[in-house]
């Protein structure tokens, strides 16, 4: 188990290095600079700014300085937010995005499991068709449309929840449902198909022939084997939920990391873009590592791969 974890950890470090290098290269390859404006600054002022942020150095020297800063835990100063470091901005906003992502994942799991089980256990009946229809709607409907519809119904018409007031009681309900709708639909599809495949296996027919009750067959024998593909999807899904909250944070005016990332892209704030990208990559790597561990517990043969 130790070698398995060490191997996965080394893979994660390589992924982080590749993403950091690619992000640095792509940003520098784009035309223009972070301080280009419609009205050009005097050359002396521009030279001072570039010297302050080391933009007057060669690309190789900037890259070495950037990697050395990451190793020290220093992501550099923000170009947009004066006197604020990227690390401080991320530390201030990451908890909000993480809470929103976890709540969305919990809502997705809480809804997808009963929907997937109900669809598989009532295959080709109206319950199955209803679950498949709901899952199709969840996948097809964009986040910003679903968010706007939920705000109109539950905030403006019914007055049950307050919109755009993060931190107020119940303020996380609508954003979590909006963000978790698509993952819920994907998990429902995956669990339904996995359960249907497992229910057709020989050991399930043997259990039924022995007189085991249908609920015991479904939840004890079939569910355990059907959860493996679901576990595989959970890691990337969690990272997607945290990283994919840009639109939802914007619609519900949530002060998370996604809003800062959008502003950073607009303002060409190189350190903030690279810092947020690295954090999202680290979340993805950690989530995949956690899933690999869970996967190896469910199926020990994975440790040798």
C-alpha cells in the first residue's frame, strides 16, 4: 500500500509541474501584456512597473523565479490587487468555493443514489423513464439557466431563499442544487447502467435462486460491485465542482475563487491566474489520489497496476 501511494503521489507532482509550466508558457505566448492599456503609460513608468514585477527579465529567469516561488509556497503578488499576495487571495476565497463544491457533491450523491437504484430496479417501467428524463434534463440544462430559474421561483416568487446573500441562512441551498444538478444526472446514469449490468451477473441469479430477498440482492450484493465505477468518477467530479463553480458564483454573487479567476483572466493578472490554476490542479490530484485509495480498498488488485 505504501508503494502504491508513493507512486500515485509522484504522478501527482509531475502533473502539477507540467500544468505549472504549460500555464506559464501559454500566458507568456499570448500577445500583449498585463499592463497594456488603451492609453499607453509613459515609457519610464512602464519600465518601473516591469522592473517591480521582474517582467523585464528573460523568460527563463522568470520561469526559474516562478518555480522557486512555488517551492517556497510564494505565488507572488497580484498585478490587479495592489499590496495583496496571490496566496492571501486564494486563502480568503478557497474555503467558500470548497464549501460550495462539497455541498453540491453531497446534494448530487443524495439525489443520484435513490434515482439510480430506483431506475435500475424498475427497469423499462415508468419510474425508470421518469428517472432517465430527470437525468437528461439535469445534463442538458446549463448552470446559468437553472440558477436563474431557481432564483425566479424560490427567491422572487415564493420568497423561500434569499438570492445573492452568501452567508445568510439557507443561502447555499440554491447554488448547491444548481452546481450539483449535472453531476447528479451523470451519477444517476452511471449507477443505473452499472446496477443493470451487475443484476445480470450469475452470482445475482444464484442469490435469487437461493431465495434471498430482492432488497438484499439489490443493496448488499449488487450495490457494492456497482459502486466501483461511481467511485472512479467521484475524484474528477469533486475537482470539477470546485473548479466549475465560476458561473454559479457569478449568478449567485458568491465571493469565491472563481469570481477572482474570471477577473484575473480579464485583467491579465498572470500570478493570480497561475496560482488559481495550480490550486485547481492540486485539488484534482488530491481527489484522484483519494479515489485511488478507496478504489484499492474496494478492489485490492488495483494496487499492483
